[in-house]
């Protein structure tokens, strides 16, 4: 069976809404009749549940996509410490093996039409010795979607993220501006125009929403662009 397509979702920082965007895209792709796979190779900051690290973001992606696979494939590594993967792994005496992540991704990709892989933190966060999240996206051969919070400061953070991605030779499909807060600031009306003036493609802007019973119209436009 041929491998399906995939995207790697990163962000300009932590807590920018990667899981939120990934879950919405999974639902939108699923509505298009695609079989959607998901993967969160490493999740840190997991709460304890029944004495074990419970990867909340991973399960949000699974729920949104309806994808069924062993957790060890979808989320090979999980830690309770809210730290970079390299640090969390070291504290737990674990060696993160990119080859294991690659094998899991290939297995998932062969069974699906579209696989959404969510990184941990930003693109330059170290995954293991000598490899960052951006490097993992490169190894997996995935196009990149960058989530950036729609607020003051996002221009600088987005430009730096894009420059690093390009230095790795990644195919950056574009930026999703995400309203992570329920109120705008003075920069909000201007950020998209400024980013586009710097040659950065903004593929969509998502409103702040508290529930996702109904997908926002903007996510369909983004999903169509990515197909």
C-alpha cells in the first residue's frame, strides 16, 4: 500500500495552539472522506493518570481523527516533566530514538490518506542529541505548517521560525494565525499584512473559540489549501 500524505505542525513557541489546529484539521480532512492518521512523537508535561503519564494532546488528536492504533505508535515517548524532550528524557533515563519515530510514522502513513504529526514546542526545540523538531520534520519528509499566536510579538517570532525552517530546507506551506486569547491587541489588525509583506504566506486566521462542536469556516479554507 502506498504511503499517504502528511503535514508536520509546529509553532513559534509552546502553547500556541498546535493541538487545537491539528485537531481541527483532522476533523476537516475526515469530513472530506479521508482516512486521517495522527502522531505526537514526544509529549512532555503529561499529567499522571493511574500512576502513568497521560498524553492529553495525543488523545485530543486521536479523538478528532478517529484514528485507531496502539498508543506506542501514535505517541512513542511521553513524560510528566514540562520540559524540552531532551531534558525530560535525560531525567527519566530514556534515549529518544528517531529511527523508532520514523518507523512508527511510516506504519501510520501506509494506513492513511493524510497523517498529521505534531511537534513539541517550537521548531528549534531539541528532540535528541543532534536533532531538533525541524530536523525530525525533514527526516520524515513532511511539509510544514507553522502556528503563530495572533498577538503583539508574533512577527519577530514567525520570521525567526521561518528562517530556521528554510535553513533546514523544509517546505513551509504557510502560517496559521491563531487567536489564543479572547481579546485582540493593537497589533492584531496589522500582523497578517506585515507578515505577508515580508514574504511569509498566511494560509488562514482562526478565531478564538471555546468549543468546537462546529468547525470554524476558516479551517475548511486551510484544509483545502493543504490538500
